[in-house]
């Protein structure tokens, strides 16, 4: 399996391409391109690697992760997957657009609601899906145990954790998600692919992340 990280939009949100190098089957996480330059970067990566996108997956429903959904749906023509608990954000994008001074097309419907019981496979792996709320009610974490990679959205970052001061955020719930749901399911040598900032590892964050060390 191969992954490619692509920061996009004014929030420097990390979009991820996750694909099998043999079959070329893949998924794209949070394809939130904001302008034509970013959209073309996504198209070019797809062309360069001949990736056959199977699903568009939103790790959660905050505006910086979903604002490119129309572009992605039009370009890939595959299902959009997200947790239903974050539809509270998805249905209120007009308010969020005004709040942040953004302009982007109306979002297409979510095609399928997913949770920890859903089955999502790509290439030769099936993701283990964890419901990890706190940053948002419907935040999901996707674990590839075979290749030891974790797509964790805004649950945990290098040296930090997701914000909990946004609507429906809850610090204690987020720490429970990290300490009692995410970390018990992975080992120190797993790679964390976060929604913002640099890629890191579970072991590094256990040692150096001040929130986990508390």
C-alpha cells in the first residue's frame, strides 16, 4: 500500500490518497480542494499513479474536510462516506462559509453513513474503523493493521490533539477516544496520518505529545 499526503485549502488540511500499488485500487480521504490549482494537483496525482478511486471518505464533518466534496464527487463519481453524527455540520455549511469568508459550491449528499461496524476495503486490506469522538461527534479513525498506518483525521496530531472548543467538541471525550479507543488498538510502530501538520508515529506521540503524557 502507498499513501500520498496533499495539504489543501486555507486551513492547510491534509488530503490523503491511499492505494494499492499493484491493483491501483484506492480511496481518497478528505479531498477538500478549494481552488482550481488544488483540484488540478489532485487530478495530476491520480493520473501519475493511475489510481482507481473506490470511495471518497470524510474523516469528519468540519468545513475544512468537506468543502471539496462536490469537486470530488463530480470528478470521481464514487460514493461519499461519512459518519451520520457529523451531519450537523454538513447540513450547516452555509453558516460556516459565512463565518470563515469562504465560497464553494453546495455539497452533494452523503451516499453512505459509516461507523465502526462498516466494512471498507481497498486492495488487499480492510480498514478497522474506530469511532473516536471529541473533536467532533462523528470523528472516525481508519486503521490498516497490515501496513501499520492510521488515518486519524483531527483526533491526534504531532505534539498535539484536535481542537475541542468548536461546537459539539468535548475535551474529556477526545482524551477518552485517544487513551481508551485508539491507542489500545495500535502499537508504537504504527504511522499516524493526521488531518493537519506532519506525519508521525504512535511511539513518538506516546513519548513526546504533552496531552498523552498527562
